[in-house]
């Protein structure tokens, strides 16, 4: 097959196919007597596998997987695949953690923006929560709180949303949640901007995880077909 024939089958340009070959994503093509590339069915199967891997693992990891498979380094390829599966599992656990905390957040979220007129110092906030200032500093080191600093004195300044985060953290801590979990929950809340926005963001995140999971299933089948085409399948 000519480069243009393989390219058309995959919605690519001939130059892109040549680039993938040069990058080691697919095997080197045979050359005609005139020096033109001649692709075989195995190249088409390889391109199909690579294009299936991209939505499942991203461009960078997919390139590493394909280079390893094409270069007959199956263990290396499987390590990259395992890492991608582990990342997806970690993201699912994070999603479950945040979703589990939502009922508590919705039931107790304070309207801090309307109740705080001036920033709290670490002592003020500690008194407000009935905690020791050292506890708030420990929460900051764990990523639970992210107060600003006064540009002149360098003292911590807890604004309205910082107080909200501290109150929610105090609630979750009393519920037995570890600091790492609380940091994850509040990080998601800060990124979303509000609990309502966070709920919508979590729905989108779940759809993305489902899409990645099904993409990984499909990619596995296409990569298995590529191994068969290379004659390297181990059953």
C-alpha cells in the first residue's frame, strides 16, 4: 500500500503516516526499487491501534506504548498501560471521595462572603473554630487551607472563602476524614467555585472517566490485534 492509501483509511495525511513511521510508532516500511515506501496490512493495524490508544491514554503515553510494542519491548508497553489503568483508578477514588463529602458540604456550607467584613488572622480563625493556631498551620501544610499573606507583615490573612474552607475542613475532620482527603475535597470545591458548580463538575468528571474507561477497553482490543499482526501475541 502507498502512504496515501494508508492515510486515507485513517483520516490522516500521508506525511503524518511517514512521521509516525519515523517516530517508531509503526514499523519501517519496505522500499520499492525507486525508493518509495510500501506499507503492509500490519502498518494499517498499527495505526488503528495507536489512534485507539490516544483517547484512552493520551498522546505521550500512547507513543511510548506503540514504540515499545513496535520495538518488541512488550513488558515496557504493559508497564505504561498498567500506569494508565492505575491513574484511572486513582481518579475514580478521588471522585468517590468528593461525592461522598457533598452531602456534608451542602448541609453546612456557610455564607462566609456575607458574614466576614475583614480578614481573619490565624489567631482569629483559630478562636472562631475553637482550635489551636498550630492546627491551622498543619492544615495549610497539608494543602487544606491556602491563606494569603499580608504583603507588608507577611502574616496570614484568611478571607471569606478561606473561612468557609476552614469551617468545612473542621466538619470533615470531626467526621474522621484524613487531611489528604479533605485537601482533595476542598481543592475540587475551590476549582469549581461553588458547591452547585462542583456538583456539575463532578457529573462531567464522571462522564470523562467513563469515556476513558471504555476507550481503554477498545484500545486493548486494537493493541491485541496489532500484536497478532506482528506475530508477537502470547495468547
